[in-house]
């Protein structure tokens, strides 16, 4: 390899690696779905969602959005349900549908550009979804 070819190869490698460092990171997200596995976890999750509702003056359902460009929906068919859609950041899309009685569910979205559509069926169910986007 000539000195000229080696120099050209080195400069090309430098340009490619610099461009890779300057390129924006691709958007992504991570989600955690929590369902109680036993009676103790069930009680703790219900209490946690109840405390959130108490602190935020929620009666049976709430959509709380802090940020811009978010969209949310909450539908409840039944009685005694507690549904929470909480979005912080921008560009989130989230819906929660509860069918049945005595259910509790929280959908919590943070960061940007997360999307979730949750349906909770049955009676006395409990769960939560946490999403983080970048």
C-alpha cells in the first residue's frame, strides 16, 4: 500500500467514524408491564394506585398530561374502576379501556414518543404499565 493510499484510507475511516459520532441517536423506548403474582402484591399495587389517586384528587379516572403533543384516552365500562393515564414529555399516545368492575390500572409514560393501548377486562384486576422513551 502506498503512503497516498494509506493516508486516503485513514482519512476515510476518520470521516466515517466522526460522522457516526455526530449522527443523532435513533429514537426508542422501553416498557414495563406489572401484574401482581399473589395477594400481597395485589394489595400493594392497589394501595399504590390509590395513593396516586388520593394525592392527585382522582375519583375514578384521570388523564394527566405534562408536556406537549400528547394524546390520551380513557374508557370505563363498569363500576368501581380506577384508571390513570399519566404522560410527561412530548409525543406520547396512550389509551386505557376498563371493562368490568373494581379494576385498577395505571399507564405512566415519560420522555418522548411512547405508545400504548391497554385493555383491562374482568373484575378486581390490578396492573400498571411504565414507558420511557427517548
